[in-house]
C-alpha cells in the first residue's frame, strides 16, 4: 500500500456522526423523491410553461422550459432530462392536471433512488449481461417514447393556453 491505513487512530464510534448521516440521508431521500417532483413540476410546468404559453407558441414554450429543466439537471444526462421534461410538459398539456406529471416525476425519482439504494455492489455496472439487457430496454424505450412524442407533438395546438 502506498498510504498506510490510519483506522487505528479513529476506530472509536462517534454516534452523533452516524445520527447526522442518517438524518441527512433521510432528508435527502425525501427531498429527491417527494419535494423535487412537487416543486419542479409547479415551477416548470405550472408556472413557466403556462406563462410562456401566453407570449409564445406552445411548442416553443415546451422546448424552452424543457431546456431549462435539463440545464438544472446536469448531474445526470442532460439529454434524458430534456426528454423527461418534454414528456412531462406533454402530459401536463394533455391532461390539464399538474398532479399527473407530479406523480410521474415522483415515480421516476423513486425508481432511480431505489436502483441506487439496492445496487450497493454496483451489479448493474459490472455485469455485462445486465448492461446489454438494460441497453436493449433503453433503446426500445427510446423508440417508443420518440414515436409517442412525435405523435403528440403534431397534435399540439399552437394556440393552447
């Protein structure tokens, strides 16, 4: 080893650090799974999309708000965040109900956080069979989403408010 371990110097338990880490983790999970979908959908679809739609065509408002949403999600893939925001905007406009994209956003974040939590041994990123399977599913999902978005895109009325 290039650097010897110094664990013997700090081998005593510090319960307040463990407690703080647990609380931070719990609040972080709640923020990601519950608070983010509510606040982001209210901001990006409920306010920004509706306000922009008063001044610009609906299609332009969808693209701009989706780009802004993606720019704020640069920790992941900006492209997938853009596609996700695009889908949420179409869901919102088609249902005229902010709770529909909120719930979809909640499910998305719940699934993502569950994968991170349950894949503690990084099985998804080290098993080539799983990587190929997930890649194939991702490609199929992309095609289905692309077809669905293109159909909905053609049905969007530019005068919708």
